[in-house]
C-alpha cells in the first residue's frame, strides 16, 4: 500500500478507529480516547483528523522521521499509524490560555473545535 493511500484510508473515521484497535496498544488507545474526548471526538475521529493534520502541517523533520520509521519497521502501516497518532498527541498535549496553543491545528482552520 502506498503512503498516500494509507493516509487517505486513515482519514475515514471507521478505518482509523479499526486500525487503532488493531494495534493492540491499550495505553495508546486510552491516550487517544482521552485526548479525543477533550476535543469532542471519538478515538477513530481523532486518528482520522490527526492524519489530516499530519499531512497538512507536519514539518520536514516529522516527515523524515516517518520515512525512517517506515524503513526500519517490520510492519510499515503500523509504523505510520503510530507515528501519526504520537505526533497528534504530542502536538495536542500543550494547553495554555489559548484553546489552540499547542494544538496540531496550528491555530487556524481544521481544528478539532472547528466544524
């Protein structure tokens, strides 16, 4: 499967949720569930939106890290999902006075809080 196809696949809530469950990482699932709840999203929705945000806003370093993870992984699809989810969680963990401070939306459109 090509990376673009995988990212498109993850943009569908049901696919993203199923992929997250397939990882079998209950700790990661709990983190996604908690962060998604903060943004009014189900876990699959959080992952799908995270894939969109990664595709639109990840830095060159983030993309290089993703490519390195894919290259070293026994399961490249799993590596992509884990990197994107961890990137989203990392970006969304910072919370200051602004509701968008640290949010992976970048403070503009495409935020969890935007319709």
